[in-house]
């Protein structure tokens, strides 16, 4: 009897964790009402968030133009929720968008894990002082994940679900174009 009660209790806890841990977004096309877990899309410091956004948009690896009429946007998700100091481990999603009529169209973009570092000094987060490391493409990707990212993040990176961050960048582009 005690085993049954314990199993039921564990089952209820697991369901609660899944419900609490799930993030929802507003899908403008479908008109759904969605909650946003903003915490994962911010570092908790507006100045740092802006500096990293500016840095990403200034780097050709993340942000480029294929046409003069396009605009670039970048969003990121913090992969390591416990680490507050540099280096920061982020999943970055950047895209180049154009407007065709009343619809946005993504021209190009990138998505992937990034290690961002900053010199160990007190400052106002000058975007020119940031630097990043990204895994190489192809057969070197898995090897680089192991050398760039801490072991506790490697599984999260390999299982990263980009659906939410892809919706996020579309919403940011729509709201800011």
C-alpha cells in the first residue's frame, strides 16, 4: 500500500514539474493566448541584455544582409540558469527579415549554441569588448560542443528544441519591424 501511495505521489510531482516547466508563446497567426517565460530570454540585467544584442547584431557570423531593405534581429536563451558570471552560455537565434506587404519573410538566419565572454573588468559592457566561441559545422560540431561547453550543458544543447526560440524571433521581428 505504501508503495502505491509513493508511486502516485511521484507521478503527481512529475506531472506538476512538466506543467510548471513548460513555456508558452503567443502565436499571432493562430491567435492563441500564450504566456511567455521571459526569464530564459533575459540575463536579468537590461544593460547586459542590450549590450549582447548589440554585439550579436554587429558580428557577421550572427547578423548579415542579403538585401538592403532587410532588418536583422537576434534573440537568445540562457542555457545555464545558475551561472550569473561570464562566460555566458546561450542559444542564439538571429534572422534577417523583409516585409512583403503586411507579412514578414525571413531571408536568412542562424541558430545555435554560443559561449560569450567579456574581459574580467567592471565596465558598461562595451559591445566591442565581447568575444564569442561557436562550434564548427559538420563532423567537428559534436567535438566542439564537448570542448566549448560544460558537461552539464552538453545534453541540453544536443536536445535543444528550437520551436520556442523560432517563434520568439518572429514575434520580436513583427513587433519591431
